[in-house]
C-alpha cells in the first residue's frame, strides 16, 4: 500500500490496535463533554462549556479527527455571508472515538503510566474563569 492509498485511522480500527492520544486535562474535558452531549459540537462551544481556550480546544478536536479518527468533522450548511460569520466546523464522535473516550473516562486507559490530569477550573497564568457562561454548567457540575 502506497502513502496515497492509506486509509484513515477510523477505517483501520478493525485491523490495528486503537490509536490513543496523550491524555491531558483538556483532552479529558473535551471527551467528557462529547460523550455527555452525544451531538455535534463546534470547538468554541466546547471551549466555553469547559472553561478552556478556544484555540487549544480547536487544536485538540482537529487532532482527534485528523490523526486519530475519534471525531468526524463536517461544516455546517450555512451561507457565511447570510449568517454574518464564518462557517462552523461541527465535530461528532465516531465509533472508535466513543470506545477510546469511554476507556479514558473510566480510567481504564490501556497505556500504563499515563497520568490523568483531572484538575478543572485552573487556568495557566492565573487567568479569570468564564464560570458564569450559560453553557459552562456541564464541566463545572462535576468538579
């Protein structure tokens, strides 16, 4: 198989072991929210709900889609001119992603010696929290 014929990680999930990203507090929060919501979500929405930076959340979600096949990305069906904003990219958990997310969230991650950084609400550099944001309740209720 040449490099141009390679299939995505999600397509190879039956033949290869589950590829798993490094576990961080941000990854844990993103996966926790995606499993709880069970619906498509865009990175800014997830970032606000978990009190994280939008750019970091976007990077994690893009990697989960492109590198690991855990999320599927689809642009919304809207005209950016009419909406007055750029088209949003919505992410949905794949079957492989749901399996991997459940392993990580249950603490049964198959890789040994991976610390689960579960601290919530702490932000680098002493930045203020967006705890009062209306969609921020999911992650905050569990802390």
